[in-house]
């Protein structure tokens, strides 16, 4: 399955260069090994897509609820996922 997600410019660059080969996301959507993430660069200042995108195959997914990046109510409801990319 192909799944589209927004990525801020500083993270998009690191993914594009190969420096960053994982994603940490709120687990409010389903993702499994073999899926394709279509990561679209999103500028939070202009609130617009830049037009750049990259596709990455999901190689590993782990879900847990031990994280403080998101509001506790969202973590309690969804947990979060770490997504390995190749």
C-alpha cells in the first residue's frame, strides 16, 4: 500500500540524503512492512507543499506508548510507531 505523509523540510533533506532512515509517527494510521511511504515536503511556515517528494519502502515497524512527543491523550489512544526505511 502507498501511504502519503507530510515531512518538514529539515527532516525531508535528511531522508533524501540517506542520513535519516527512520520515521517516528503517531500511530493513528496503519503501516506495515512492505508498504511504501510517499513523503511529501511540507513547509510549516507557508502551510504548503513544496512539490518535492520521495518514496521509501517500510522495512520495519515497532509500536509502543512510551514517548512524550505528542499529547498524552493521543499517545494513550494510539501509541506511536518507529518506521525503518530503505
